[in-house]
C-alpha cells in the first residue's frame, strides 16, 4: 500500500511539473514584476492530487476485485491515478497546440532555431506544433521619434532637426525580418534610424543657408523627399507613412546673431513708433494753432466789418452825398461786368443812378 502511495505522489509531482511548464510557457511566468512560478507549482500539485482523489473515488464504482472493500483495491488507486494523469496531459497537449494572435499583430514561429515560413496572423490557430517558439510583431501604426539629426547646409553650418516617423511593419515581411534582422526593435535600429540620419545629411546639402530650414516650402520638400528615400532604403520591412519635422535647432552663434537682429529690429520698430507718435502730436499742435489763428482772423474780420458798418451808418446819417458816392462806385462795377444787361434808372433825377430813387416820389412827365 505504501508503494502505491509513493507511485501516486510521483505521478502528482510529474504532472504538476508538466502543468507548471505549460503555464510558464503561456504566461512568461510573471505578473508585473512579481514571479509566480512557485505559486503555479503548488497549485499544480493541488490540482493533480484533487484529480487523483476524484479518480480514486470514481474508480471505486467501476473496478471490482473479488470481495475486497472497494476503498482498498489497488486497481482502483493505480488506474484511477493514471487515467486522471493522462486526461490532464491530454488537456495540456490540446491547449498547447492552440495559438492566439492579438488584433493588429502577427507572429513568426521558430522550430529549433529555424524560422517557419508560415506567418500567423491575428486570430485563433489550431493545431499548432507545441514545440514552436513565437516572436510577436505589432503591425499597427506607430510613431518613432528621432532627435537631433545633424543637417549640414551649403554655408558649412550644421543644424539639428527632431523628426517623427510614422510607420507600420509589413506583415508579409516579418518572417524575412526574423531571419535577416530580428524583432521590431532591431528593424527600427538597423533600417529606419540610420537611414533617416544619412538621408537627412544628404538632403541638407541642397539648402543654401541654415536659416532657410525654417522656410515652409523647404520643410515640405524635405519631408516628401525623405519619405520617398527612406521607403526605398527600408524596403518591404516597413511602410513609411509620414515624416514630420518637430523642431529645428540652428548653431549657437547663428541663434545668437538672429536673436540680436530681432532685438535691433524691435528697437528700431519701437523708435519708429515713438517718432510717429511725436510727428502725430506735432501735426495735432499745428492744426490746433492753425484753427486758433483762423478763429482770431475771423474774429478780426468780423470786428472790421462791424466797424465799417458802424462808420457807414454814421456817414449816412451825417452826409447824404455819401450815398451818391457809393452808388457811383456800384454803377462803375456794374459797367465792368459783362453779364450786366439791364439797368433801371430814373431820368427825372438830377443824379440818374440805378435803383437809387425807388423810395422817392415820382414826378409825372410834362405833356
């Protein structure tokens, strides 16, 4: 009986180890930063022992051995344990032959170091060789930041540009990449980043001055040319969708010169604004002075006219001949006017003047 118990314990240990290896293979054996391999091993033992006890109880109702009590029959213990162990191994084997690939991913299998030609796309795959080792590739759109890429220009100045490369891995070329380059990190480190730096240096040689890197048309041209050239250099390992310029840094002495120029321009604009303000104030003062002079002139003219009217009224009151003098002056002006066509005169007046005797009594002519 003791030997049977030892056999049961060994079977439990073997099955627990198989269960542990299976779970570690499927889960990488960690949860966050905490390893749970010991926990899996203990749970495996408990699971197998529970199956053994279950098989022992179930076997008691199946196997019959003379009249021996069913709880002590060795066939019940041995066969029940073996049946439970085989059932567990079968479940593990079937589960091990299933491979699930997440959406947007592909997996490449290797068998004893050799890359399998078949690429496993997203979804469930069954049956799968349980001896395969899988490498996962994320084929969704990603963004790769490339900082401080050196850009020499024709003026023998070297600037630096920060790029963002938007790309996605080519699922059809992942098996080839696994054989020739490696995983996703190796593809970016070997194919994308070095080629982008080299192509940017070549593209910068077509720019006359480093300050021209801030020109929008030059930036647009660089982005288009770099995208086409980088796609050709990367090949079918990845699809380059966009190259964006995030930041440009000129040499320090160029930046200092530009900053000083901006300061001088701002000072000039400030002085120009101050001069314009002063000119406006002077024009306002001149206009105000002119307005005041006009008021004084009009006031003086009005005073002179009032004085003249006063004098005329005084002359009219004291000297009737003054009226005749003014009438003769008016007649002289009318005579010089070519538009004057008709004059109204009184022929009976000793002094026939135009319209000067309208208020006098009219003497009828002699018959």
